[in-house]
């Protein structure tokens, strides 16, 4: 057992740098036409792992009915030679200490973050220590600064609408960096106003489906529709003799208790659903969502009824737990590093080893990594998975008597 092997890379153009891995004319080594070690000039990922002290990654959202914010990265690097000082002319990275440079982090060869640098914060301490703190965010932050031209899309499925926005002149997101579920609910042919935020609009589409819109650990735009089905054979199991975990937080209460649901459709009506028995027991607790982009009021009413059935009682929920990857063998490390937002897991826990084990299937809402030379802690935030789509022939999600209902 050992700490997973981390690799931190920055997207730099070091064509003219003496440390560059680029092809150089007339150079006896770098100028050979048949070599495989030196490439033509331009942007490339440069390994800076030997300078890294520690890093933290936080991706995902804290709870349901909140939009996925930009994933965040903080990296601390040694800077005793002023390599990351933008004013130092002899820096091997001169001309590249700028915002918007790409950053990629992998662990055991598995990418766990890809995004763009926002800030280079330098500290020169009186004791001679020197460090640079890198702050980076994923592509969600980029979409937040993109604004759409006025347009009226046709009535089309949610996945097609997301792709349409990603194709616009304002966004121009590469097709190779997309994982978009096709089909989905029909979205209305409403006019998109001039200057509408691309991020806000795509998040509204995901909310209307309802589905998830986020950036994957390897930098792709991911949209899942509501029929995205879990597969138990791919489910990582924690506790109960499987992968050990620590610091389980359990929530039981009214955080996700809604017995009156009000949904309003842009260009349409309002759908209201309520649970009288829950209102009598707990009082009115309202969930209100606006600017739904669905094509019909009937589709919106179906969602309102589903939400009321799902959230009208208090929930006993495994909220989050930690896993110490440095205490696991490499095969299990790789299995956990591959988890992402939307992954399905199973958690088995017996509080204080008293009574029967509690077993829950859950969807990952949040992934965090806290890493230094000796330690790698992974934190998973969870959403209770009561209403997963019914999956025929699946040993877990194909059962009719476990509370998993098909939409």
C-alpha cells in the first residue's frame, strides 16, 4: 500500500525554452527527424509534479436542487528559483505565467481534474521560503462568461438543445469534450433573449429534464437525462467487508422535505402538486422552480407529482464519507479514482455496531481530493437513490420491491 502517484501538468507553450520537449532545428538531439521524444512547437502539458507540495480538488454540488458550480483546484508549489514569477526573465516558464492556462491532474494515471488557471498567488516569506498558490476552475466558470445571441430554437429533446447551445458562436465547445445523453424530454421553442448566460440556460435545460449538467473529472461537458439508468455491476461497494471508509455523516430531517411543489414553465402555465397527509404532519414545505423549459404543461405536471411523492417524508441519508486511498492497494485506488459525479455506490453501515446493517444505494453528488506527499484522502458527497429508473434484469435496480420506481 502506498500513496497514489500524482501527476500535475500545466498547459504551456515552451517552444523557445531550453527545457522544452520540442523539436529544434539543427540541434543534434532535438533536431532528429525520427525521434519520439521531441515534438513540434506549441501548447503542451508540462509536468511540474516535482515542485508540488500539496493540492485540493472540490467538484460537485452540496445538495439536490442546487446547480453544479465550477469545480475548484488549489495547488501549492515550491518557487525558490522564481520559476513561477511572471516578472523573472530567466524563468523556464517565461511568458506562460498567465490566467487561462490549462491544468491537468492525474493520480495513478487517471485524470481527476482538468480546468483552467485563474490566479497565481506568490509568497516570498522572510524565512526564505517561497511558494506559489495556483487557483483553478473547470469549464463551468468559462460558460458563466459566455452570452448567447437572440435565437429561437425548434422544439427538440433536451440533449439536442444542450448540443445546440454548445455549438453556438458564443460557446464553440469541442465535440470531443462532450458526453451528452440523447433524447430526453421535449424542450419548448421559446426565444432565447440577447445576452442570456449560456451556463444559466443549459442549467435550466438540465433542471427542466430533470437531469444533471456538470464537468467530468477529465474536462468533458456531461449531461444526463432522467432515464440515465444505473448498473449494479459497475457499483462500488463501501463497508460491509468491501472498501473501508471513515467519518460517515448522516442527515435525517427536513432538508429535502417538500410536500407542495410549484413548477412554472416559460411561456406556459404553473403545475402544483401536494401531499395532504405530509402537510398535516409537518406543515407546508414548498419547492418552487421557475423558468422550466419543457414543451408542455402535462410533462411539467408529471414532474411535480413525482417530486411530491419522492420528497414528502423526512429522509435518512448518508450525506458524505472519507476514504484514505493511501491505505488501500493500487487496484482499489484505481477503482475509486475513476468515480465521478453521477457514479452509483452502495454503502453498508452499522452505527456503533449495534443492530442490523443499514444498506443504501446512492449517487455521487460531490468529489473531493486532499493530497500531500504522504496522504491522499477522498471525500464523496451523496444523494440517496430511492427513485432510480427500473432496469430490467439488473440484480439491484431491477427489483420491484425495493422502492426504486421507473419514470
